[in-house]
């Protein structure tokens, strides 16, 4: 991942220095080119908070999915009269 950033920085440095030769009044005599990833600029100081926030969201999603599964299981249990799906067991319960 860092290799691509360094490669892009080297490519941009070559292009910028060529542009500086074409129009020297637009560029200072000594300059450097720094390439940063967009994700680093966007997340910035919040990068340390991303993993706990993602963990909290996943925990909330897990709770929501288990609640939906519980509601579906309760609906099936009420309709069938139990959690069994085999007719032999259901008939044995009636006797």
C-alpha cells in the first residue's frame, strides 16, 4: 500500500519538475512533491475511533438480527404448536 504512494509521489515529482522547466516563474527553485492518500486526509484524527465505532455498529447489527430471528421463531412456534417439524413427533404430543 505504501509502495503505491511512494511510486505516485515519484511520478508526480518528475511531472512537477518538468512543468517547472516549462514555466519556471510558476514554481520556486527548490520544491518537493508530497502524495497523501485520500482516506488519510478524510479520516485524519478520527482514525483511532473507526475500529471501536465499527465494532459497536456490528454489535448492534448482531442484536437486531437475533431479535428478528427470535420473532420469526416465535411466530413459527405459535403456528405449529411447538418447535418441531416432524409430523410423528407432533402426533406423539397429541396422544
